[in-house]
């Protein structure tokens, strides 16, 4: 079945190997499957739910776009744009906010985590962020939304909002109820320093992650210093349960080699760790170095990136404006 895919990534800088394996690599695979129509959005309206420096934000929008392009998202095949260029997102978010119930938003665990102890000081935008995400998806009649596990609850909310709208206004199937696409394997890449913590751009230690803009030497050094244990490489998958760092490094290797973890275990079974790390470093460099070079190259030409975003926004706008006009008619505007 052909799919209409929509996904978004926040332009908050420092995209890393976890983002690549858990999200962007999958975006590219979906784009290259016959019949799929994909829309990939740099969600700058979402980014301002937390305070942003305007200059840094502008750079990050371009850097995230460059990362999409350098990773293989092709503007001839997919629509690439930034959210703030298409007004229907903000408008749709308001209307859908009048459909969603506060009780539904109050259950969102990501808000609780991001707002921390002092919820009263969090922006209202951060609280209603999942409604904006809902508008993003529903405006394009997306059938499938590739996201990480952490976004599953937001997807469920968007399904509830679509269903309530359809039933409140008696327009069965008007808003398409989207399906989440959550990667089964390698959906959580962990920190190189602690196999129980997610690899994250907010980790204070740069050694915990491989940034997509790292040089080859930085990558080699980080893999050399990645935490392991003193044992030899495992020969059975079951051993990984007690060795989270080893599991994580084998997952990174397997994902980049497009093979299952069992095959990687067989490849290195009983060998010294240093043998494996040499191979892993080579694999990561092979994959990431062309991407990082291309990101740096693309960023030299800001006009080109801006043009891709504008052209993408024009295509997105045609679809989203059409949908928001229908929505307005239905609600009586
Ligand atoms: P974020 O940078 O947290 O907004 O995430 C952007 C995308 O990358 C989302 O789809 C996340 O689920 C995914 N992602 C972020 N960190 C990781 C990680 N450590 N492992 C796998 N996927 C991740
Ligand atoms: N909230 C998502 C994240 O932080 C990003 C996002 C915004 C998104 N709008 C979306 C993802 C629509 C999928 C579909 O990762």
C-alpha cells in the first residue's frame, strides 16, 4: 500500500547518531519505497516552546535542513520545508485546540518531564505543543507518522482529536486518523558513556554522543573511549541483557551495516573488544563522514538551503491551505 508520510524534527542543533539511526535513516528508507509520498518538516514553531536565541535558531533551521539533504532526503522526491512558512499549522493548531480536552493534555508525560518541577513557569506553548503536532499531521492527511517511542503518546492524542472532530461535526473519515510507525529495531541508541541513558543532545559530555558534524578523528576518539566491560565479545544474544553498553555498540554497528544483531554477534563472537571497536569506528566513519562533509558544504550556501525550504513550503502550503479551508467550512466560518 502506498503511504502518505509526515514527520518533523526540531531545529535544536547538534543532531547526533541517535537522531540519524532512530529517525532520519528511516525517513530516507521510507522515501525510497515505491509509491510513498513523504513530507519532512523542520518544526521551528515547536522549537520556540523553549527559549531560543534568534540567530542560533536561524542557523539551526538551516543545519537541520542540511542534515536532511546530506542524509539522502531528496527534495525532488519528498517535500522538505520549515513549519513557520506555512500558516495553516498555526491556524489549525488553534482550531484543533478547541476540540482537544484539557484532561487529555494533562496526561502528556513529555510535558511533565520538560516542564520539570516548576510547571507554572513553563510556556503555554510547551503545554499545547502536542496540538500543534496534531495539526502538522492532520493537515496533510498523513497515513503514517514515523516517530520515536517518546512521541507515541502524542500520536495517540492526534488520533483522539481527529476522531472527536469527525464525530462532533458528523464528517466520518474527514480527518484521517494517522498510524504511528515506530521502528522495531535500534529505536533507542544509548549514550557512549552509560548504556542505560539515551544518547542526547542535552548530555553535558560531548563524549557521550557522536554528532553528525564530528570529524573522523573525533569519531575515532569517542569510540575508543566508549564505555565497555573487560570481557570478550559475546557469543549469544542473551548475554546482552547484562551488558547494555555492549548491546548499544553492537546495535549501532548492525544498524549502519543494515544487518540484524545476531549476525553481528556471530561476526565478533569471542573476539577482543579492540577488534570490534576498530571495525565499528570504520563503519561509523564510512557512514557519517560523507554526511558531515556534505552538511558543512551545504551550509556554505545558505541561499540554496533557503530556496529548498521555500520551494518545499510552496508545495506544502497548497495542500495545507486546501485542508484548512475545508475545516473552516465544516465548523461554520
Ligand atoms: P529530538 O532531537 O529529541 O527532537 O528527536 C528527533 C528524532 O530523533 C525523534 O524521532 C526521536 O525519537 C529520535 N531520537 C532522538 N534521540 C534518539 C536516540 N538516542 N535514539 C534513537 N532515536 C532518537
Ligand atoms: N514532537 C516531535 C519531536 O519532538 C517533532 C514533531 C513535530 C513531529 N511535529 C511532528 C513528529 C509531526 C512527527 C509528526 O520529536
